[in-house]
């Protein structure tokens, strides 16, 4: 996805470091799934929550991307790893080579947050650079994307394609495999950090 760019490294560092290190005197953060820093936040039409509303002072990246919510369900790396993993092996647009990607199905992540998908749901997958493709329930069921945590057996790094990547096995989905390699992953944001479950008007 040539049109996508990461934020400047300094901006990323400023946003990421406070969540990765906590002084002994720091007050505990919002209750959430797991004990490590939050990697993924789900908002919108969710059935469970383990943290409260957007904090205008401390949720700086979300504020800059104009998010708003009164509750959320969050995952750290450990919580994601506790979900059943699936491995796919698509040919990636970046080097035109197949790679093994593994992680839980997006559908399982949604279910863990109490999401009950309906035909008129739309799932917005937001990356740290603000790229946010929308996926319909039908596309989610047809493409079966995973939230990849590992590439070729190694954790996806921040500054690369991680730490999370919503991605599908494009080689094995006929309607995607028929497209040029560079057009197969438009619904697959790397650097994923937020998912919004929207309910379209009836």
C-alpha cells in the first residue's frame, strides 16, 4: 500500500514509550485483559468492556485521530496469544514472497469482546498512521482475516509491520488472487491498534 506512511519516528516513540514503561509510583491503568501494555482497543458495538471512556489527556493518538468512546475492550499481547491461533502463508506485496503469518482470527477477537456480528455491521480497522479500511460482515466471513502477531515465527515489530497486522490469505481467496499483488491487501492495515464495530442504519 504505497499511499500509506507511518508517523515520524519521534512521534511514534513519544506515543509508545509511556505505555511500555510504568514507574513504581504510577497508579494502575484501566482494568483490561492481561497485564502488559495494551496493543489493541475495540470500541463501538461491543458486548463487553474492561476499560472506560477515552481520556482526552492521556489517549493522545486516539484524540489526534478523532476517536470517541465511553467504553472499550482492550487486549495485550498475552491476551491475544491465549486465543486460538491460525497460520496463513500469503505472498506479500513488499517482497513478492510467501511468508508465514500467525495469530487469532479477527472473528475470534471480536467474539472475545462480546461482539455479535450482524449483516449490517461494519468493522473499521485502524492503524497507528490513521489508515482505517472498513470491512463488512460478509467480507469478514469470506476473507477470514487474522490479527497477525508473528511473521515467519518471529513477533511482528513496531516500526515494521507490527506489532499487529490484520491480514488475510489473499493467495487462497480467488477474487483477491486474481488481482495484481499490490492490490490484494487494501483491507489489511499493519500497525493495527484500534477496531471500531459500527452498526449501519437499518
